[in-house]
C-alpha cells in the first residue's frame, strides 16, 4: 500500500500557532518535504522534531516525492508559512498524488489570507482569493479588470517592493473602495491599515514585511454607474467621436479618471 501525503499547516509568524496534531504528524511521518529546508529546519529544531527533511519546491520534480509515497512512505508537505498548496508548489504535488490514487490528508492551521479577512471589517460571507498578481503590468491589468465587477471581497498577497505600485493600479481600475492591508501577521509588528483605496495608494510609508491586501467588492451602485458611463461612451462613438475624445468626455461627466474609463472600455471591447 502507498503512504499518505499530509498537508501540514505551519505558523505564519508566531510559532505558538502550530497545532498539537501538526507537531505529532511531523514527528511520525517518514519524511518532511519542505519548500525551503533551511527555513523549516528552524521550526523543527524549535519543537525538537528530528524527521528527515527533503526539498520540494517549483524546481523539484513531484515524481520523486510520488515514488517515495508509492513505496509506502508517509510524507508531510509543508510551506514556508501557512497552508501548503495555497500560492505554493504543493498544489502540483497534490495533483500528482491524486492521479496515483494516493491518500491526501489536510492538517489545518494558520493561514494569512483568512487571518487578514476576518480582521478587515469587510464582508466575509463571500470572497475571492487572487493570490499574487503577475509580474507583467499588462497581465496584472487584465486580471484586475476581470475582478473589477466582482461583488465579493477580494484578497491578494503582495511583497513590499511592489505594494505601492499595485495599490496605484488597483485604484485606477477599482476606483475608491474600502481596503484593509494586513502586514506582518501574528508577528511582533503586526499591523492592520484600514482606509480607502485612493488615499492609501499615495500615502503608504516605508512598506516592510509581507502583505495581505483585502479589497471591498464592487457594489451594485458601482456596477450601475459603470453601465451608465459605458452607455454614454457608446453613444459618443456612434455619434462620430473618436475613442480618445469619448473617454475624456465620459471621465469628466462621471467624475472618473480617464484610466478607469479606458480600462472599463477595454474590458467591454474584449468581451464583445
């Protein structure tokens, strides 16, 4: 019989957030597959766990881990922090294991996205986790445009060196919505910044640490307004106005940025 693949949540900052079950599983399995063995070794040392450790990241073939599982080895997969397989190469390992009918068992625990959401004071009944946005500005714009009409709360991960740029792009596409930025969750310098998107985009000082961005979803009023300004744009085009002039006029009439109108028009044209 094949072994079991355990997906073990690890602390996102505070080591006390690991569960008793997680510690037990990490001690009992045959091997621990870690995204960064040096990082994980510190965690194991703290809890006096001496299980053999191997590396599994985006550059390691999942077949090597699968072979061990098929040989009957029980393996714990861990991320650097939080739940493995969430914005993490562990997702590929899970797919490979399921294809071979290998049992996959979750060991729940800390998660940055949900921790930020429940403290955001934004709607928690429905939400979309978008993870890290692409490096390419064009690809980011496409995804943000796609998400701009979603009514549920939006959750993103972001690194400090990109946070200001990302917030500016969000403000251009989403307009002025409520936002909560969670920084250094569960750590000594944990911080929640709750504000409106446009004011925060230009006033975030010396961003440090890993960020979770929680953004208010599109309201019915916003959706209705977008329908209105798109109708106005179409009428101007049908009346002979060029695209640039129509965008400028609509932006002035509806008190919007030209970039916001342009992005909505681009999204509309791409969906024709």
